[in-house]
């Protein structure tokens, strides 16, 4: 769809559409209308699924941009003014994330599959949490890995019943919560670009720690974590590392190998 399709929806002309920096897998625009309204418009093949995920997160009380309109390959969202992160906004992110995680489902997974660009993400339910992490998050990569890494990933997947909790609360997860998907405002923060499913809340924490360390203010907002989280963290970080290896190439082989080392695989 073209942006002109939005004009009858909002009753105003599109006067500008400015490309925004963002991830490698989507197009995001800052769109201004003739009546002065501003919104973020995302274009992609799965924005209808993203809209449903944002609605689920909003129902859970998590801070997310409001969905203004979705049709075809266009998703229109509230425009959010960014600010430099400070302790108050990091604490708000922690509080928002714990609100999300306290909203639990009945099993692990999500009613529909998703994708990161061309990479499909399976979300079908499994018999236990270790089975879900093995069958939906690790084993699908085996056909695309060098044999040495494939063997190590498969060995780790087989060991997950002894390495992960069998039945943690099936928390609602953001699913891709690296720092680039946290948008900070004045004394607040929002979560954007979700890839939701239900699972162990430690998954989001591990992702947030993959490329950096959240400050103490974040943990003040989030609260306590379960014993043994440090040992589980590399197992959970392995999934996004495998995603990066598949999508962006051999530069991420070292990350995958290092996380397998840290996981004891």
C-alpha cells in the first residue's frame, strides 16, 4: 500500500514522510499530516501480527506505542518523543517489563508464527519449557549451521531438561528486547518492535544483556530474579545469536561459539 491510502483514514493529506534509523529488517517512517499530526508508520509483511502483539502488551499494562491504524502492509503508531536515557527512564523500563511478565498465558508459545525478515520463527506450543526452547528456538537452526556448531547446539538442546526449569510461569515476553527496541522518554520508556510469545521471563532479561548491561536503576524497577539466572543466561542468549548468524553472516560465529562455551556445550 502507498501512504496516500492513509489520507482518507485520517482525513488529512500526507505532507512529509521521513525515513528513520532502525533495524535491518523493516522500514519505518515519520509521517506528518497536513493538520499537524505526526505518527510513526511501519511497513512490512507481518505488521498485522505486530499490531496484535502490541495490543496484547498494552492489555498487560506494558508501555508500548498506541496502534492508530493497521491495514495491508502499513502499521500506524503513536509518535513518541525520545530523550536521553536517565535513571528514572531505566527504572520505568524495568517496571514496565515486570508488568508484562506478570501477565501469564496458559502454555508456552504464541497463537501464530512470526519472522525476523526472511527468517521464520516457530511459536507452536510444546510439552514443556525445555522442549519449547529446544524445538522452537535452537533445533530449527541445525540445517543452516556448520557441522561443528550444529553438533554443539544439538547436544545442548538434548541437555535442556536438566538445564532449564520445566514449568516456569508462561510470562508474556517482548521476545526481542535488545536496547534498540527500548525507546526512552523523559522519566519513562516504551517497548517497541515486539516478537511476542509466552515463556520464561528470563528470556527478555538475557536479550537485554546481550549487547550491554542495564544500569542498576533498571533492576530497581524490575525487582528480583531467580537463583541460577547467570547459568541460564547464555542458553537464552544463544537464540538471538543464532538469528544474527543466520541473517547477517559469519561475523556472528564467534558470538555463537562463545555462548556455547558459556553454556557448557
